[in-house]
C-alpha cells in the first residue's frame, strides 16, 4: 500500500539524548514535511523539503535538523532532546507545494522526553 | 496576523446533518482544505476549495466564500465513525498552510 512509514511509533527518551525519527515514502512525492502536534494546538511545521537535496525551516525549527539525501527518506533529528519536545510528530508529503496539493501523512511518532 | 476561527467542539446525533463553520484571515489566499483527524491518528484529506461555491463529495460537502473569508463543511447522514476533529486549513499567498486546532465533532446515538 502506497504511503508514508514513520518509525518509531512511540518512544520515551531521556533529556539530552539524541534521537532520529525516520520517515519513508513510496509515492515519489517531491515535497516532504515534518510537523509536530500538541494538545489544543494546530499542526506546526518544523522543517520541509521541496525536493531531494534541499531543506528549509518551518515555523518551529529550533532544536531539530533534517536531511533529504534522496526522494524517499526524510529523517528528523533531535540533537539533544528537551522536555518541551514531547509531542506527536507527523511526517507528510505532497506532489508539489503544500498550499496547492493534498498532504499525505504518516501515522505519527509519539515522543516523550523526560 | 493570520488566524482561523472554528468552534472548539460540536455535538450531533447519528443520522442527522451538521455544519462546521470556519472563518479565516490570511495574507493572500490560494485555496482552503478540510482535513479529518480521528483521535490518535493522522489527518486525512477531505476536500479542497479554491473558487467560491459548493463542492460535494458523497456525504460531505464544502463551501467557500472568498470575499467573506468563510467556509463550511457539511456532513450528512452522520455515522458514529464521523466522530473526529475537522481541520479548516487555508493556504496563504506563499502557499503556506495555516493550521488551527480544529473542531472536535462528537456523534451521539
């Protein structure tokens, strides 16, 4: 089934540890995104990539980094996790610009930083 | 600033019709999406409006008035599985999506 795979599904992490959330899509979409979702708030864009080899900062990029070595993979790294990064993280993709194309989301990664 | 105004929560009865209203203010406009999100799951696409008027897709319809900065999602013949959050997501002049917290819809038997 075509779509987006995220891993891990859930993780508890000690503050200060490094963590990489994995995201892989098999739809050959050009654009990929990382969002975080906190209770009572809308999705907030962390980083995005319009095409392989390029990345950009979203609304809340601090403390996170991404890479886009190929079309399919878009990992999100927390270099030194802090409790405020406790959240549900969604990876998404679209054929083109998000504002004119449907986003397809992964199932999410629930991260707890203690 | 850019903002979205939707009711936080609505309750409706199985088999009935419900209309979820959304008003928005954006810097420019390039269309409006509605997404559905069940608790603990990812958002899924419902509809997209870029021109004024009504778009119908099965039990769901979405309406847009660009001059009023207004949209609504109409759900007919409500089913228990329609219990979810509904996200009104406009796109601004830079094609950036503006996400709000959405409307939590509770369906009662």
